[in-house]
């Protein structure tokens, strides 16, 4: 087993993400978010736009650091966003930090033990105010599933 429990509570380095006008428009088009708020001169990001923060970080920003689990056995089991105000608009600079909030194990039916990791990314504005949180749940299988 991958022993994810050793990573529980670990945080990555802070990284910054600039919410850019063109990126909001591109993301909105890609996910079919056609609301006029996501276009124009001063667009507001679609709620799931924060997923693009993955393109702004490095290994240092990831809570796993340079020791991620074996990606051939990782499943994305869920994603949730909590906003503490409106979604960020173009021009906002977000200060982000990812942490492994919780790790737990369940027995799978076909792939052996399953390790779950809840990963939380906090997004703060220039004043340190919490703008949003993204919570992802990853599953690492003990072995490849059998038929």
C-alpha cells in the first residue's frame, strides 16, 4: 500500500494565481458556461475555473511535493468548491495553498484496499481573506482492479 497517511496534514508551498480575462473566457467556452458574466471586459470566473490552479503550481506547491502517489492507480473521486463571496473576477490575484486534509482507507471489492485522500486548496485575496476552497477526493487503489 502507498502509505498516504504519512502525508496527512502536509501542505505545499504557497503559489499565486492571477485570474486573467482571456483564461476566464477560454475556460467558460471549454465548459459551455455561456452566461454573459463570463465574457465582456470585466468577466467573473465560472465556479469550476479554480481547477485551473493546477497549471499555476509546481511540485513545491503540491502537498505531495515530489513524491506523488503512483498515478496509474489514482482515481479522481470528487470535487467540491466552497465560495466565501462571489467567484473571483478578472484581475484578481489569488494566493493559494494546498494541504492533505484527511487520509483514510476502505476495502474495495475488486482492487484490494482503497486509500482516500481529501485535498483542500485555499484561495485567498491580497488581504488574506479566504475567497474560496476547493476540496478534491483522490483514491489510490492497492492494485489494478480485476474483472
